[in-house]
C-alpha cells in the first residue's frame, strides 16, 4: 500500500473551476480507497493573509476528512524560497507524513524530497494568449518551469492541452497523462416536483425565455461578442429572450459591463454573481440555449455541466471545446459574431433541433464521471510509484 497526499489549497473560499476539480477529485479518490490499495491524505497551503495571522484552520470543504495536514507556508513564499538554497522548505516537510506521491492540483507542487511528484496543469492561457491573463497569472510560467525540475508526472484534461504542453514547455509525451474532468451534477439533479419551488426562491421571472452563459467574467470567455450577438438578435429578429451571465468578476471584467451599458437592450441583460449549486442547476436546466463562445479552454467544464442538465449547447470550435462537446453541440467560430448569432437563432427557433441537442448532450455527458477521473488519476500515480 502506498500513500498519496493531494493538495487541497484550491478549495479555500468560493470554488472556481480549479476548486471544483480539486474537491471532486479528493471526494472520488477518497471513495476509491475502498477498492484500491492506497491511503489518501490531504494537505493545504494557507493564504498569505492567514499565514501572517497564524491562522491555519482547515478549509470547511475539507473538514469532513480525518487526515488533513497544513503545510505552514504559502505557495507564493514557497515558490520564492525555491529559487535559493535554504533549509526552510525541507524543514516544512515534517508537516507531511512521508507520502509516496505528492500531487499539486494547481500548476504547482511542493518540492518534497522523498516522494514522487505530480502536477496538474489546467491550461496554458497565460502562454498562448497572454492578453487574456493577469500579470500574476503570467508569472505562472516561471513557477511551472521551476516545478518541472522536480515533477515526475503532469496531469491535464484534454489532448489539446497536452499538445500545448508539449509545444510550449518541451515536456516528454510520456510524462503527461490525460484525465478528463466531469460535471458536478448528475442528469437527474433537478427533480420535476422541485422546479416550481426553486423558481420561487429566487428573484427572476422564469416565464421570460433566456440565453445563458456561466463562467468567470473575463476577456478570454468572449462575452462581449455574446452581448453583440444578443443585441443583433434583439434588433433584427425581435427575440423575446433575456441574456443571463452567471459568474464572478474576473480580470478586466470592465469591458463586459461597458458593453452591457452601451447595449440598447441592457434591461434584458442580467448578471448574477455566485449562486448555490442547486440554483445554478435550475438556470442550466431551464435555459433555451447555453452559449459558451470562449476563445480558449483547458477543458470547458461549464459545457459539460450544461449538457448534463439538459441545456442545448453552442460553443467554440477551438481548443479543447470540440473534444468535450463532440457532436452534441453546435460549434462556432468565436471570432465571428454573426455566425454566433445565427447559431443562437437556429437553436431557439427550432424545437426539434433543441431536443436533439439536449438528448445528444445528456448521452455525451455520461462518458464523463469523477469516479472515472479518480480511477485514471490513480493509474497515473501507479505509473510512477
């Protein structure tokens, strides 16, 4: 039996895509212990703020697990210290219980001296499209390259991202394993008898049809083009729909809200911030079409979630998105606003097409599960143990 220690740092606070991945991986690996011979432990790095306050309390998402360790040094500080010879990093190793595998889940893995090390790379946006990244995120390159010096295996989520890693980071192909992500939802997540009750719990009139986008609001997601397409459809085709954007404000979100303010139809555009999983599932389930015209994704989890919950999907024909959507979505050129608008019109105007996309999407979503992700991740651990 060998011991695996997984980095739970991304599950602090409100979960982003990386947090959703990390939490579901931990949950599924924990269940996998029952049938496979390994022991799972979790560790996390405190934020700089909590570190300064000497607050090393366990994040609430991890509180259900008995074996959780705090590595009492923030990732930022550990990354700086790794540039120089010093005893601090090796001193901190005593807070981990001698794992055989150490798995960093967010573009970083601690340089623990006596274990094999795995690093998850979600995407290479900061390299391929630096204009869509913050200065901080662009600093990932230096950090990742340093971690590659001691990383034994890379995990990523699509063949497309694997090819990006090969091209930009010059990693040997055998050092990269693909483990597809999965939806946090099941296809029967929304019970018919609960729909009306859920609708009444939120201040939105579901009698008005809507187009839906879900993700962090930032330039890479191409939301301004979606707003332009919506304006075109309102003006030229008098569609009765609202446009709902659900997600936290990311980097350079100002341009998105400027586009909303300039729109003649701004009263029909809604931004909803962080929602509970249950309410978000309702919005997925009730939309006339889910639109995700992102320029670049390492996987594209919202597309899979939408398909799982019965949304007909339109998404981009770029990066990993066709790999996730298969033939269960309409694929568009994210640089062509008119093509995007026409695809939306096609779906909302053709009930047979909508039903076909919904059925195909739900069938497609069955190919992905966190249980399968955990099994493939465990196989990756075994390959280097």
